[in-house]
DNA sequence: TCCTTAAGCTAACGGCGATAGGTTGTCGTT
DNA sequence: AACGACAACCTATCGCCGTTAGCTTAAGGA
C-alpha cells in the first residue's frame, strides 16, 4: 500500500463533494477501528487521498467532523424506535419496545454512542431542546408513549416528561455500562434488560399514589 | 511564573516520595481543570518540578497514572455510601440513601467519574469481580442492602445480585447523563432522583409476582 | 576517599490538531 | 484562442503530546 492514490480535484461548483467523501471515510474508520483515537485528521485525509489541511475547508475542527458522523448514524435511532413501537396495541409493551430498541442500537454502535452521549462534547442546552441531537427526536416518542400509558390507565397519572426522563436515564445506564464495562452484566444481558424494564413498568403502574 | 522551581532530589531510599508528589499534582490538575486532556505528563512534571521522563520511573504509562488518581478518590465512595446507609432502620430507605449517595458522589467528581466509569479504559472482568475497582466494594453494599429488603419482606424475593445490577444501571444512568448533558435534567435534579428511586422501590415491592 | 547505584536529566522520535500562505486547475469572459 | 479570477487543494510549519534511549549527578556505605 504505497500508492498515495491521489484524488482528482473536484470540478468548480462541487467542492462540497469532498465533504461527503470525508464523512464517509471517517465513518468507515470509526466503525472499522471502533476507536475515536484512530480516527485522526491525518488518517481520514489519507483515506480520502487528500492532505490534512483540506479537511478544514469543510469542517471547523475535528470535533465538528466526528460529531457530524455520529449525527448521521444516529438518525437511524429514531427510525428503529419508531418501528419498534409501531403496531403494538398494549401501550406499556410498546414503551418497553422503545427501551429495548434504544439499548440495542446503542450497543450496536458503541463508538458513536460513546462520542454522542458519553463524550466530552459539551452538548448545549439548545442542542438538547431543539432536537439538534437526533436522539432527542426519539425522546419525543418516549414522552408520547408514556402519555399513552397514562391515558390508557396503565400508568398512574403524572408528568410524562419527568417519567420519560427517568426512563431515559435507565436505558442509558444499561447501555453505557454495557459499553464501558466488558462483560457487563455478569448475568445475561437480556435478563437484565427484561428485569429493568419490568421493574420500571411495575413501579409506574397505576395503583395507590400517582407519579408526582 | 518563570522560576522552574526545581525539586530537590529525594534521599536514597525514598525515591517513592516522588510517586506521591506526582499523584498529588495530577489530582490537583484534574480537579482544577476538570479536564483529563489538561492533565498531560508534561504539565504534571512541571507542577512537581521534575522532567517528563521521571514520571515513567513510577508509572508504566499515563493511563496507569490517571487510573491511580481516580482510584484514590473513589476510595471515598464506599465510605460515603456506608455512611449514608448506616443507622437507617427501614431497609428500603437505607437502599435509597445508598443510591442518593452514589449519584451525589459522581456528580461532585465528574472528571474522575468520567475516567473510571465512562472512559475507554478497558475495565477487565477481573477488575470488576475482584474489587480492584473501589466502586465494586460499594456494589457489595448494594447487594447486601437489597438482600435486607427482601428478607424484611419489603421487596419481593428474587436474585439480589440481579436487582442490584439493575439499581446500579439506574443510578449510573442518572449520574452519567448529568455529567454529559449540561442542564440535565430539565427538571430539578432532586425531583428526578426522588422519582427514579421511588419508581424503583415501587417496582421491586413485594406484591403479586417475584423479581425473577 | 572513592565507588556504587538510585534518582533524575538531556535529547530526540513519531504522531497529533491546526494555521499561514502558496499553487494549480477550471471556467466564464473576451 | 487567450486570459484572468477564483475555487480547490497543497507545502511547510508550529506547538503540543506520550514515550524511549542513554547520560549525569548526588547520596551513602566501605
């Protein structure tokens, strides 16, 4: 692998073509190696067949590039969750399916999950609220699903937003521990996931009090 | 700040004295800046008044150093949790207190929590089981506390280890989201924590079935 | 006094993200 | 067909990083 494989310069109006090639190369590198550290500006440039400074024609810095890559992949999270909940008539079961889909997706994309949801990138409050984070579109699904559970009388009445936030924390906890701690959990993952979701649904079930 | 402030060479038998100074300097840097990236070998060496290679007389590499720093601080987690649960006669309340203490500690030491529990450092399964991780001593407390809840009839019978694992995921989820997402949760943190712990305890309460 | 050896240093390597400023190919204009 | 402008990309370099090989110096016993 000595040949530099120089890339042909893009025609005049289509400088942005390089942008897509960069994103593709970075994504490939990230998935291949599973390590953000291996995705260096130099390695990306090399893969594309271009010199490092050219990257900066399209991205302000490395963080922006990596973030863009993860955003692209995370667009699928919303779809996966939507699919998981669609057509399930029992609202509680539908909600559980959302959680299962979330955990599965995160586990299947550990490097990206790490960068987006466990990284140093300071997620601004705006990102969080305005749905710049693709994951936050999915959060809306959870809120709606919780509300459906409450309206069906399956869950005790309460603030769906608060409940959804709690659920997010739970599935994120499972996902992120699975990513960080090898061999977590020491029991079968599916068993833990079933258990956790079951505890959540029992804890939220309409009974005596309400979910304040 | 021009003076290099050279450190005096340690007497013959006490070369390990430098080790402690390095750990102290690294800890100070980490807390001061809150950023692992700012804790460079060079910065540490500079703070101690020594040259970078001297660090390697006491630590194999940077990871080992940083890990050692975090371990030192995390030794307190066990104490804090122990203290939080001690003398509380209601076992469920005691368990909740453990969770609260965990979240509080993690939130107060974000940089360290990030490195130990959200970092790339591949926690070996041995670390996890043998309690090399100081946090795992704390995990034992949780298992015992869960068992107490079951024996008191407050929780449905089941596998305390599984239940404790689920609880860990929950408190870790809250902690790590608080660290990663600024302004999380969009509701008051205490409200969310109360909610989450309440849902857990309700979901685990002895009622019809058991916690399989 | 001298000699061993622990304790720490100097110099350097390769890799990183990023920037300043030059080159070259493409395209509309004449 | 020749030209000039500008987009697209490159060369050279800076300052940082972790890490290593090999040298120096001071401490302490003989």
